[in-house]
């Protein structure tokens, strides 16, 4: 009750102040603290990392969220975070089927000072887990590297990448994970900018090797995506269609081969 009373009193005091009554008071004229450019950067130093999207499918809707954070201004050491959610949206009560958490720590070497899309990531530590315990637990640790490049002219770009991981500390329920999912993945993206009504149309393809050393072709996984933005630059997200075929879209069901097509928005 005391907290409620204090909150009501503080709200009345705030509403009665000239700043609250006049929304046209410039920020610099208020009594709020001002921050330098460095302080503003430090307070929200997050940036784009991997693609983010929400895709509707049946039986599972797929959501991917990602960001990276730079620890030092002059040293490219990053904390990266990726989260994948498989959502049984069309079932009663809309439960989540599985949520995979994938944080990592890496050092980024710029291969081209003029292009931030040309880089080599040295991954010192990467963890992947579905965040539950006992028989439903799935997790592993890893280290590795990722190299990415971009080739571009006035109206198209080509972006290949390759990533390799060494996994260790596999959880007991997924001790045979590497029999289904190999240590390598690669992909390529092709973007065009010259189609009048499709602003930045992009076709992407990724594949994931199968088997412990990546040699089991029967267990390879594939992801094909096509995104486009209608109505010129007035629409912020892109419409995105994705097809996935293979293993380990979900850690919980990594042994099950799945074929899914989904459509939604690329953020």
C-alpha cells in the first residue's frame, strides 16, 4: 500500500510540473542528464548480427532473434547471441515446442577495412542449449571459426560464408548429436537492387554437413530462403519465405528429419 501511495503522489507531482505540461520543452532545456557521444554508445552498444525473422508454419512457427555486443571500443571482442524458437502456434494454448539458446564469445578480424561484411570470426567459446533439464536436456559447447565475404557492384551483391566448429561437453541425452549434425556449415546470399517494385530482393542458401566429420551426405541439411520488400522503401521488414529440410532445426528433436516451408517477415 505504501508503494502505491508513493507512486500516486509522484505521478501528481510530475503532472503538475511545467515540463510535463508542456511537451514542447526541448530536451536540452530540461533537468535530465546529458550524455556524451561515447556515453550514448556505451549505454546501448548492440548491433545487427545474424538474420532475425518470424515465420508462420504448420505445425511449427519459427522465430529467430539475434544481436552482438562489442566489449571494447578499439578491440573487436564481441558477445554474440542467437535464439531460435519453435512455436506450436496453431495448437490449443499456443505452446512453445523448443527454444534454443546460442550465446558465443568471438574476436573479429576485418579482412577489408572498407567493407564490414568481409571478416573472420575466431570463436573462443560457443554454447547451445534448450535450457531445460533431465531427459529433455540438450546442450553442447564448441569453438571454431567463421569466414564471410561480400562481392558487390551497383545493383547486386554476393555473400558467401563458411563456418566450422569443434564440439565438446555434449549433454548425455544428445551424446550422439554429431552422428546427425556435422561440424561444418556454409552458405551464400545473392541480393539484387534494381527491381523496381522489389526493393532488395535476396536469395539465400545454407547447408549443414551430416555425420561426425561431415561426410554423411544422407544426413545433410538444407535451408533455402527468398526475401523481398514490396512498395519500395516504405515497408521496413521484408517478406520472407523459407524452406528447411534436414536435422537439428530443434535440439530437442535432432534425430528427426523435418521438411518445412514457412512464410513471414525478415526484420
